[in-house]
């Protein structure tokens, strides 16, 4: 078997629609980013600037994502002859980095991209950037904030102030005379439907956000003037709704609610803010798992328009304009976080103890037999580990070495069996992938710990907070079979500063399924499996080996934590000038805080 | 029943040894902090400066904690005639806020308090502050860092460089000629024993940190000169080891390993760094739960010394000096985070639908009967909620109101039954506390959502990351029975920005166990129970009502996240001058970002 670049594309998930458009591997086996017809090697960039790691920002990609999302809506609106319009806003919470906001302004202008501000500082920022589109103001407000909106009417096309409680409705009295003149009211509705997602507690009858029906009635009753000034209903079912089924229910509830409230109470309704929810495929597998939707962006848009249109035609009302809060989809890809490997440590031990069990492992002929031995070994190890109280050094040494030997020999034998009879072995291996099967655990466990010069808390806070998955890929040696499965450790003092999960979805027929050196599994062709280590190469002597985390451009900037005083990270910024030429600059921001 | 201040002390957990020393309630029912014989009302401070909230820093408390911890060690060392010494170091990772570091320097100087630095910026910072005690350098190093240590010998009494891999041992060659002259080597050992704690993955044979035995042997073999320069073994079993049993196993493993390695390989060993692990009682219940140890600080110290001493006497070796990494215990209390209530919203609905079930609730005579009805109600609600697809507004309105009615009536009836026959009712209520019992869920559920002017991501990041528990207590009205159980919402756009858990451990005989207004349970006397809402008061019209989170001084500063651009929070700093007079100053840092 000869490993080729195409194998790496498949293993590291570069074949999905989006990744295929953004990334590739060059003939030297290096990961490249595709920008404006050029292909830049990430490893080369890092080496050129002598950096221990960096966040690479590719600003033109923000433009590409804006065009892509807007294009989907505009095309679908036209095809379906939907008579409402597309009114995008960017929620500042997703990433308020100066360069991100500038890029959205620049690339979004032609679509009148607006802003969504959920706090006072976001509101002040949005007012300072200006838009001829919408300014949606939600979150908890106060009188000062409302006055600032009234005083800055030149900063937006229309401002819509979301109301979420009786107190907030009362606050409106402070600027009542301005309402109706570029400033309008939105009601944020507490959604009934509650899907399955990480942030699903954003919806449901007791959710943090939105008005229950009873509060709407009370507001209208106490402040009847409000009725005619409400032009928008705002829904938010939580970030990353991954199931197509949930989308249908959401959109149905939205348009139902809109229709009833418009007919009975709020005659001037004309916008639905569909909120966040469009899931970004962090796995690039379209698998319907927590970080990967089972639908495409296109399907999201088409499902929305179809449901809205059918409902409207049935009820004979005008179609609402769609206020679309596009955050993740637009900014997630623009940042790639890269870190250098500075130490490689054994996962368990650097030496092994020879034991009888190894003979037994060697004698097994099938995966099935090996699977039995794996179970037996695990029992032995667990028994030994349970007697660790008052352990003496001699026994500890033996134990470390014994575990190491077992973790080396079982995978080695599995690979051997596979090489002899692939079809049968594969079938038996596939049966082993159920969690809890000891053989599968041995085959997918890391044998090394790679220390990378970065802080997980600073670069991928959502991995720490939510165990959010980000695709990982080496920046070089991609023309070679990975040598090992490894845990990635950061340089913080915190045991949470590690990443070990790797989602593998090899295509049918991919037969090069073992690592070179530690004989671990790279996946099971045709299945989505989770490995407990990341496929990486053993760098050659004096070779600088970098590892990239993809799609880190949404939320990871604002949530960055300064654990262990590791604040900031070098930046490489890729931009374009007015002649469409690429400009690359870098900022060695905090570079000295990271070991080389 | 008349509610008194003493009831509030018990409900809000101010009676524990530490809290009793730091906090009290004054005759106006306000929470006060006790500093140098003075009692300051927190609510008054906040009102005086007109703040929406603040982190209050009480720097003299850092001094008190330092004296307390050092006192425990010094006293116990003397009593036990332990012949090793106490060598404290402060780990910068816990909180590197300037004022915190200054205070540790000031109050720790008389104990030669040293520093522990785990990253390059921490190392540079520690070198700039100086100590005549120890400087322990662990974490991932590079040549530059080691050179800085060698170039700044005036900055510490002794520096000990922890080695964690073969690469790091090799790095030592760069400064080899300095080693032995104020600079020494430590080996960080990968502990075998793995306890049950949140950070327990810091230990065990495959943990992120420390050398396996095999690596130690390899290092000594390849670089034999190192043997004589290793003076310290460093252990870290993870933060917050809450079980007394685990302590014993930890200390036993430490001293076993020390003895063997000293006798066979490392003759100059003289320090054991016992690492972090001393658990801080965030609940103030000494309950052995995740955030509350089942031992006191004193027991920790005495257990350590006892085990070390016995072992040493058995083996006839000199007792190791104890390098103690005291972080949380010293700085956790110094910061109190306070936020103002700016909105109170219904948890479910503002109105109710009258239904037959209410009659049935009214007719029940015992908690047992009510418990059956609660189960029935829950089934009904769940059935109704499962039909929410295509729900029309009329049905939604009925449903909201019906749920509201049930959530109002069941607790009301429970209180009524309790008032009639306390003993029987209490017994039956206690039986209901098992999770999954519907009645208990109704009785401990919130009826309100209090919006506080703060960001949980900024103020209590560990609550977001780990669901870490922090004690919550209102700053006023503590002479009155709490009115409701409430969820506390922050002002971020994130559904994770809520706190609802309240741990109640009422003493036997506490009989005022229901809230005033929504008739929820405040606890079960003699039991530790978890409520799903926080006992709070309905503020009087125009009253400013503040809520405090206690013990937020460890880790919450460095982990603060800037979600929704909510970075920074006002600060009130309480310090003392050289005449032991209190000085209070404030910084309205980002005040305008928080709604008033």
C-alpha cells in the first residue's frame, strides 16, 4: 500500500463541499489554503515568520461566505417566487474582532448587511460602524441604551428594538416619540419547540429568552400604542440546530405564530427574525451529530422558504421579510489556528516489560480471537491497577512496562491479521467499534502525547467549555501515512488542556487503515468512528511540524481565556487590496510567551 | 413563625468556620464583611458608588488566609516534632491579578512565601516580583526561559526547575554550569493513584503531567550528572481533592516514592512538592461533594504530616521539607462578586388557566396524596408538551397558563399541609427528595427569573466551564423570609448564562422551610439538598436589591471571558494602610457596559 495525498484528503476531512473549496494539499504534502486562485502553504508561512504558532486570518474568506449565503437566499427567493426580501444581520457576539467587523462591513455592504447587538457595548459598537440595513437590538436594555439609538438615526436603515419583558416595554416610553421614525419594535418570542442541540435550553416554555404569550397580552393591554409599532417577531432556538427535522418544526412554529399574531394583534408585522441555528459542519461529515448537521446550508434556506411560502399562501397574507442572523457560517472558516509540536512524550511509558500474555497475543489468528485476548488483558490491567495502594517502585515499574507492552502488541497483531486477510478482518473490526469493546479501545488509543506550543483555553475555548469538536490536520508530511495516534496537550497547567478526539469517516474501499508506527486504527471504511487519538506523523530530526485546527473563527476570539497568563497569540493576516492582490502581514503578539 | 437573621445565616451557609469569620448579617438585614474588626455592608458600598455590580476585593483577607494556612503548618510541625520545614509557594496560575500578587508578597514575606510558575509569562512575572523563598518552575520550558532563570539569581532564594520529559532534561544542558548554585532540579512524578475529583485526570498512568518511572531511569542513564542535582519530587493529583481517603493515599504514595528514589537514585532529595489539591469548601457544608471536601484545612495538614512522619521514622531517613502550593485557599475568599437585579420575569407565564386538576390538588390531605397528584400532573404536562407541533396560539396560551397554575397550586398546598402537621409532613417531604420525584421537583423549582446586571462568563467562568458551585446570598432583606426561588440570568445572549442551583443544608429543628410568596421549599432540616432555584426576596418598589457570589477570588480573574463584549466589571478595593486603617477605593471600569 502506498499512501498518497488523496488518502490524507479523505482521512482529514478535506473532501466536504466547503473544505474542498478552501483547502488542499500541495505536492510537497503541505496543507494549503486557497485564496483568490492562489494556494498558500501554512507550514511555510509559519516557518517564514519563525512562529511557535499563530491564528491565521483569511479575510477574503469572510467575503466568500457572505456571497455564498446571500447567494443561496437570493437564488432561492427568486426560484420560489417568494415575495419577501432577505435582510441579513451579523450578530456581534459571534466575533467582534476589529478585522472581522471591518470585513463584514466591506463584503456585506452590497447586501445591506446589518447588525444585531445584544448588549450595550455591542450596541455602541454597531452604532459606530453604521449600516444602511437593519440594526436589531436585543438582550437586556436600559434607558441610556435606548436614547443612544434615538440619537444616532444616521447609523442604520431601520432599528428594531426587541422587547423581552414588561419592564422593557415600559422602558420604551422613554423614547416613545421616536418610535415609528426609523425605530420600530420587535417582540422576541419564547419558542415552544425545543430541539436537541447543545444550546437547546435557549427554547422551550421556561427558556431564558423571549416573551411567553401571556406577557405579550399584558404588554398590549397596558401599552396599547405598542401594537401598531411592532414590526418584527424574533425567534431563536439555540445555536447549531443539527437536525433537519428540527428545522421544519422551528420554521412551522415561526410562521404559525407570525400569522396568528399579525391577524389578531399586531397588524404591522412584516419581519421574522429567524435567529441563529444554522449549524456549521465542524466535522465536515454531514452526520447529524452535535457538531455536524444532517443538512446543507442550501437545504436550510430552501426548507425555510418552502414552509413560509406554503403557509402564507394558505392564509393569504403577505410574506414576511426574512431577517437572517448569520454568524458562524460567515466567520467560522476565516480563522485557522496553528501550533508547533515542541515535545513528544510517551503516553504510558518509555519501556516495556515482557510478559506471557504477549505470547498469547502473537498466537492469535483472527480479530475475533484477538478481541478475546484484549478483553482478558484489560481485566488483568484493571486488577493490577486496583492494587496501587502502597505500591512499591519495582511493581510500579513492572506495571508501567506491562501496560506499554500490551498496548504495543495488540494493535501490532491486529494490523498483521488485517494484512493477511483484509475482508474478514475488516468485518470483524467493524463489529468491534461499539463502545466498550476492549480491542477497539486498544486500537484507537493514543501512544504518544504531543505537546504543542499553545493554550487550548486561549485558542479553542469552546473545546474546554463544551468539548466542541474542531477538525485537526497536520500542516506537512501529508504525503505520508500517519505514524501514530496522539493526544495533543497544550502548555497550560490544566488537565483540561488536551484534545484527543478525532472523527474519522473513511470512504468505502479505503484500505490503508493502520498507522505506520504504533499500528493504531485510522478508521473503518464507510463508517463514522471516533478515535481517541489524532493521527499525526513523527517529525524527522530538526523538522518543524505544525498542526492546524480548522474553522476557529466563530466565538473563539471573544471567549478566549488568559489561563496561565497565556493571553494573545501571534497572528498572520491575509487580506486583499483594492486591486484584488493578496496582502500578508503578521503580528508577533505575545510570541515570547510561547516556548519555541 | 418569625424569620430572623439567624435563619438567613443558616440558609445561606454563613455558619461554617471560614464564613463565620468573614461574613455576617447586620441588624438591618444586610450582608456585611468583617475586616479588621469592622463590618461593612456590601449593599451600602454598591449604592454609595452607584454601581450596577462589582467585584469587591478585600486584600487583608489574603493576609488572614496566609496567616491561617501558615499557622496550621507551623503549629502542626511543632506539635508533631516534624523536623522538615514549611516552604510555601503561590502558583501564579490561580490568580495573577496585580493586587493579588502584591498582597501575597506583602503578607507572605514573613514566611518567605515563594512562587510557582508554569509558563514563560508566569516565570517572567515571578522573577520580577522576587522572593527570598523558593521559585518552582514547572510546565513546558524552553532555552530562553532557563537562561532567564540563570540570569536572575537575585530574584529567588532557590529556584527548582521541574523536569517532565527527556527533552526537558536535555534542555538543562544549556544552563548546566549554573545548576547547583541556587538553581536545582525537581522531577515531576506522574502519580499512580487517581482519586475522584473534577481534575482527577491530572493523575494516573496516562496523565498529562509528570514523568513515568521509565523516563526517570532513562534521564539518569543518559545524563548521569543530573542524579545529584535533583532535590525535589513534585506531585500533583489535581485541584480540589475532596475526599479524606484520597488524601491518605496521595500522601502515602508521595512519601513512598520519595523514600525509594532517594535511597536508590537521587541521594540529594530534600523537598516534596505536594502540589495543589487542598480543596476549598465552596459550599460551606463539608459534605465531600465535588465542591466541598469532607475534611478541614487542619485535617489536611495533620494527615500529611502524620503520614510523612510515620513513614520516615520507619525508614530512618531525614524528613523532607514540604513545598506547599497554596492557591485557592489563600485567594478564593478575597473576591466577592455582586450584581444588581434589574428585571424580574415570570419563569413560565404571567397568567394562569383554571383547570380541574387544581380542585384535586386542593382536596389532598397529606404530602403523600399530593405527591401522587404531582406525578399525575407531570404526566399530563408531558403529554401536552409532546403535542406542540403545529400548536395554535389558543392552545399554547392554555398550556402556558395550565402549567403555571399547577406550579403555583402544588407548592401552596404542600405548605398548607406542612403548617397543619409539621412532623408527618416533614417525614413525607424528606422521602420525596430523591431525584425524579415530581413533588420534590415542583417544590424546588424556580417561579421567577431574576436578571442581574453581569456576565456569568466574565465573573464566574468556572460555573460555565465546570458548573462550579459558588455560594449565593442576597445583600439585603436578610431579616425577612425569602419570597421565591429564582433562576439567576446574566445579560449575555447565551443560554448557559444562568445559575439555578442552590445547596441547602438546614440544621435539624429549622422549621421555617417554605418561601413566602411562591411557597417553594428552602430545604429539608438535617439534609443536604439541591434546590433548582435560589431563595431570593421580591424587592420593594424602588429598592435596589443586590445578590453576592462568594469566594470568587481563585481562577475567575484569569479565566474571565469577554462574551458579548462584556469585558471588565467595576471594582471596589478594600485595603489597609501601614497604620492598619482600612482604605476603600473604587474603579468604575466598564460600568457603562452594564444596564442600570
